[in-house]
């Protein structure tokens, strides 16, 4: 009789274990792609350029920020799209995307490119 009482419990545990395994496999690893502008691109001063991106926040990531040199832009939650870069002064600039958690703490993935503005 005791075997029958444990069968529903064991079945429930097995279902939870299988669901957990599938949930872990479904989580995509974090990745960042900057599609445009290209690393090393020459841009014109006084012009605003679109930054095309594809970001997977990964485990622990919630959104990302775009940094132009030391200036952080607002949080972006769209995984793919276009972000309007600010107008930049002449010289070399570093554009960085950083994945962060809900508290804005970096979770690891970051990608940078350098552009030259003339």
C-alpha cells in the first residue's frame, strides 16, 4: 500500500525535473552583435547615426545600455533593432553595448567598436 502513496509524489518530482531541464536548455547564452556601424567606420561630425544591433541578454541579463565613450544611454529592452547614436565630435570614439540586470549591474557580456568622426 505504501508504494501507491509514493507514486504520485515521484511522478510529480519527475515532471518538475524534466521541466527544469527543458527550461535551462531554452535559456539562450548571452550574445551581442553590433551590425552597424562597422568597427573602424569613418563618420561625419554633427550627424546622428543609427546603431543596428542584435542582443540576447542571457541568464541574469535584463536589458542593455549603449555607452559612447564615458556617457551611458538609457536602457534598451528590444533584442533587435536600431538605436540612434548621439552626434559626436571629431576624433576617435568607443561605442560599447553592456548587458545588465534589473539593478543595472553588468552581467558579463559587452561589445565595443571604435569609430573615427571627422
